[in-house]
């Protein structure tokens, strides 16, 4: 049986970020995932990163590398089908000069993997966690894979995504929300220079968003997130490229007649959400999608999950510096308490906004839906987040200030 101080199940963006944040503390960390380290990323989509996420990557020393593949969002144009006019939001008052940044999910995965391959004290294991029980020394995990069949750890962190095996094994109840919608992600290109403009248009069936992404000379590229009913999504996914492009242009009221899909397939994601009733069980802590999965059009899931990771990294680093074990029960209580307000607030507001999709479109709905996909990036909410950042609303981790935990 292998032994370590901390096991992290799931090497997605959350688990990988946590492993990197804690590397160098002198802990033996094992990061477990059924996918081989460095395997080709799947499910490419465009992520809108909030200022706090950028700071967290800055704390890892990763932001300069990510920035070369990231695109700033400098303006947001919001419109609603059936209503004339458009709201334009400019990022002039932002100290960073942008509402936030977009980044392709595979770019992020590749950058994190590159760092993990050199990280001190982090070992990557290709296996699936299939069993979990507490033991006198912490927890014992059962693994399915080519390596060891069991692993002893003082503590395990579940970063194993929405259908977290560990959360289920620990019997932590969840509230589930089935939105009955599908998100289609793709990339499109148009002529002309990239302008840093994100476009979002609201429809009775759901919003469609185009997020600016890094482009070649003389072209503007966008990541598409199109929310549709299951029937409509099935039809859209089956369309030849030209017909899909025409349907997308029509969805934007004919505004983008020249748009073309880039090479690569359209990817679809069923939209469901969940929230775990607790973040802890003896020996176990949940982070990111394993703790809460949000509707992706709110553009919040990873941003919130990275804040779970940053707060947990602070607590573990603090405990280790005081000579305590990562398995200390007080650490679990402190983590649960520190994350309560942020996750209740964001999960609740995302769900509330999503519910408005079903409402009759109108000025009130349009106003409240404004910039839904980019919610964290918009001025009124950004002011609220800035208050958070000043420590008025919640504990702000060192990583959210760009500092190592
Ligand atoms: C279309 C779409 C658009 C989105 N846009 C945004 C956005 O703009 N901004 C934003 O902040 N968020 C966005 N999100 C949400 C974001 O993608 C997720 O919140 C984020 O990927 C969650 O990361 P994670 O590491 O928690 O989970 P995951 O990325 O799901 O990773 C979980 C990992 O655990 C591994 N695993 C699973 N089971 C086991 C097991 N038993 N043992 C070991 N390992 C296991 C998996 O192989 C995987 O590598 C979007 C999501 C979608 C679908």
C-alpha cells in the first residue's frame, strides 16, 4: 500500500490547481485521475475567467503563460430577440483594463499539466478512486488502474467533478437542478480585427454568447456557448456547417452574416446543476464541481471552484506551518465555514438567473439577465465582488491576492 499526506482525486483544473498551490510545502501529494497525465484535453470550451481566477493563476506563477493565450473582454454587447436596441458595457473603469479574460479550456489544462510535471512533492497516478473508508491514520482509498490497489492518506480532497465518486461514497446528499437544456460549444471566426467585444443575445429558449478569443491577423475568433432545448440542440448538432452558421447568424438577428465555424467539432454539454449539502465528511473535503456544479451559461463554475481551492490551500498551508496534519478535523470545520457564504451566494444567484430563462422575455427579464454568461465580470456584480475582495463579505484567500498560500 502507498501512503501520502494528501490525496487529490481528479486532475481537472481544480485538482491540478490545488496540487500546484500546495507543492513545495514538504507534503507528499498524490494526484489521481483515470486520464493519463498529459493526455489530449477533451471537451474544449471557452472559459470566462474573473479577476480572482486570474490572481489565483498569478499566485502559481502561471498567469504570464496563460495571458499569451487569453483574450481580454473590453466590451459586452447585450441584446434581446424581439426587442430593438442593445446595451453596450465598456470596461473603462476597470483597473485591469478588462472585465476579465477568456481562455480555451484545453490551453488551461496544458499549462497546468506542464507545471505539474515539474512540481515538487506531487506524484500523478493514473487510476480511478473506487472506494473510500476512514482508518486510524486518516483514509484508505481503493483504486482501479494499473498502479497500487489501495492508497493511505491523511486526507483526501474530492476534485472528481460533478458526479464525484467520493462524495457519493461518503453519502453526502446533494440538491439537484435539471435545467432541461443543452449547451453547444464551438468556435467561430469572422473577418476584421479582434475587438475584445463579447456578444450575448437572449431568447425565450435560452441565451447565446460569443466570447472573444485569441485570433490570427485579420480575423476575429469567438468561443460560442449556445443554450438550447434538447430537441433544438439535437437538430443544431446534426446540421451541416453552413446551415449551422446560418442558424447562428439568424439567432443573432442577422448581425454576423460572415461568421464561419472553425475546424473541429461542435461539443454539447447537458445542463444540470447540483449543490452538496456539506463540503466535508470524516477524512474528506469537496472542492469545485464535486461541491457544486453551476449552469455553465452563468460562467461561474470554475471561478467559484478556484476560490474553494484557494481558501483550502490557505488553510492546509497554515496547518502544515503550525506542525498540524492536513487531516486535522478543525481544518475541515474552518473550510466549511469559510466557503459557506460565497458558495450560497453564487450558487443561489446563478440558479435564480437561470430560472428567468423560463420567464416571458421583457425589459425586466432582459435587464436582470444582462450579461448572464459574464456575470462575475459585470460592473454592479464586480463592485460586490470588490467588496468581497476587501474582506467585507468573506474571507479572501492569499491566492486571490496573487500570493502563494
Ligand atoms: C459549456 C461550458 C461552459 C463553461 N464556461 C465557464 C466559464 O465561462 N467560466 C467558468 O468559471 N466556468 C465555466 N464552466 C464550468 C467549468 O468548466 C467547470 O466548473 C470546471 O471544469 C470544473 O472543474 P473541476 O476540476 O471541478 O471538474 P472537472 O473539470 O469535471 O474535472 C474532474 C476530474 O476528475 C476526474 N475523475 C472523475 N472521477 C474520478 C474518480 N473516481 N477518481 C479520480 N478522478 C476522477 C476526471 O477524469 C476529471 O479529470 C463551463 C462549463 C461548460 C460545460
